[in-house]
C-alpha cells in the first residue's frame, strides 16, 4: 500500500515578517503561494502567515507575535535557541545556487565537501535559523 503522505513543510516563527519575506522571497527566490489576509498593525502591514515555495521546497512563516505585541528588538535567548534548527535544501547544482545567492548580496562561504562526501554551504536567516544548501547524491 502506498503512503498518503506527500511531504514535510517546516514552519518558522519569525520576528519580523516583512524582513523574513525579503530574505526568503527577495534573496532566496521563494514565491508566496498562500497567505493569511494582510493586516494593518503598529509594526506595519503584512500577513501573519505565509506558505512559500521554491521548486519542490515548501516553507511556512508565521509571526511570533500578534499585532501590537512585538517587542522593539528580538529576544536574544529566542534567537540563540533557533541555532539548533536547520533546514536542509537539496540542490542539483550547488555551485549555481552559491553564485546566485552571492549575486543578490548574501555573504556565504563557498560549498565545501562534508565528512559524508556531499558538498554544501549554509547561511542564517534573520531569525538565526540555519539554511543548508546541499548537493543531491
């Protein structure tokens, strides 16, 4: 019997949706495929939830704070805790992805070979989540 499951979609709680959307859509090339209605808040106008897609990769973003409840600065302990979370994205051409990301102004180290034999590089998003781009075996 085949499985009815079709994939996994991580959800990241973000401090600033506008900043996160600029990173994921503006820099990494994700497209918004669904979003909650835009709202006017003291922090600006944005959707509290978004589903993003790039190729076969889906990612959801959700604001960590409701309208009018976001503190002026991110919580340092929360950002530190995010360092434990990694999103691995498979790449058919790791070098092309690296070049594309450097061309949009991201400061990334070139792909390097891991102990397990695959090449990869990583970046941190505005909320300190690790995004790893790894060649497919």
